[in-house]
């Protein structure tokens, strides 16, 4: 059996020395595999394949497990910004190492952007050898991230059925009081993080809206604001290329023919410039009051 086969068959990203020894690997074989580049010795007693995700390596090398947005992204849940590793450390943890050098003690100066979380886990036995469970990851996201992005992670986990709705009670029992209002805003119908964020900023601005509205002859619309603005949240993934643009313009034309005001908003504006989205909605509503007429 090759090293890659061992990791694949045992469904692990990180293997401890004891488990490898039980499978027949000697210390000499392990040292030879590391020297030959077939394995990485991540931390004392912990090995990985060379192509293992860098965030996993950083978490284990530090002495913890992925948490917060890093753990959420690892299981496919929306995470607004997971470029830097978020690592769960046991409150009594010691012998911590820098994320890039297993021999160097960790300090505030050599964390290289890794975010450390020292909280006690609700479900310490959940997750995997390198990642905390989803419930604990979402609790940390609610504590760590901006409310609109945390809400998007909750919606994503529920939409993909990665946790039951009853898990919300456990999660919200463990978060600060000032964000408990987010529970009533959770909606598993949102299919993408940007849709949740759009819903949040429009709702916080005080506009009436409906999401996932099906219109005869057009199809499903992401959001209808104040009964007349048909808002679609666009991203490059599904709206790139001429065929996609032609399809979008056709939908916009059909919506206009039915008396709706089409508005397409970009991912970057929803996430980074919500004031532009709100200004566009306000502008269309103002224009509709002056120019919109009722069709016979």
C-alpha cells in the first residue's frame, strides 16, 4: 500500500505516528518517506501528504484544528473571507509552534496572519483530526465575523442540509446577546452567500421584500423589493460569457414588459459596497413614483 492509498482508504488528511505504526510503518520508513518528499512531518507525531491544503498544515503545525470560516469553507459552507487560517486552540494548549516551522515556538510576531481562537468547544469530539465540527465553527463565525456574513454562513449550512434546523438553538445559546436577533433572519432558501447578504442589507434599510419569487413566463427572481424592483444577484460563476449575458438581458426585458424594474447587482457591490446597492434601489423607487404608470 502506498502512502497516498493509506490516507485515502482511512479518509484522513493528518495521520499520527501510532496509527501509521499500527498499519506497519516503521520509524525508518517514515523518516525515509519524509526525506524522499512522499510525506510531510507536520508536527511531532503528525504526518501529511505533500499536497495537503496549506491551512490544514498550518492548523496542525500550530497545535490546533481549523475553526471559524476556515472550518466552514472546508466542508463547503459559505465563508466570506477564508484566505487566512483560523485555528482552534485548547484553552490549556501549550507547545504551540509557528504555522510555517514546527521547530519554532509561536509568538504574536510569527503567526503570519493565522487567527487563533481559544474558546471551549461545545462539541469537542465532533469534526475531524484537523477541523472542529460545524456547530462550533458556526458559533465562532457568529462571534468573529460581521453579522451579515455570519448570517450567510448559517443560511448556507441549512440550505445544504449539513445540519438540522434544531441546531440553531444550540448555536444561539452560545453567542453574545447582541446578535441573537440574527436567529429570526435565518432563511435556508438562500442559495448563495451573496443572496443572504443582499437580503440582510435590504431588510436593515427598511425595505419590504420577498425572496425566491417565481414569476410566470420569467422564472424565479432572487428578490422583489417594494413590489416592483426585481433584483438579481450576479456573480461571474453563472453570468460570464455571451450566452449568459443574452439570457440575462432576455429576462430583464420580460420583467420590464410585466411592469417590473429590473436591477442586477454585482457580488463586489453586495459584499463590499452595499451603499451602492441601496442607492440604486432608492433611485429606482424614486423614478417609479414619478414615471411609472398602471398598465390596462
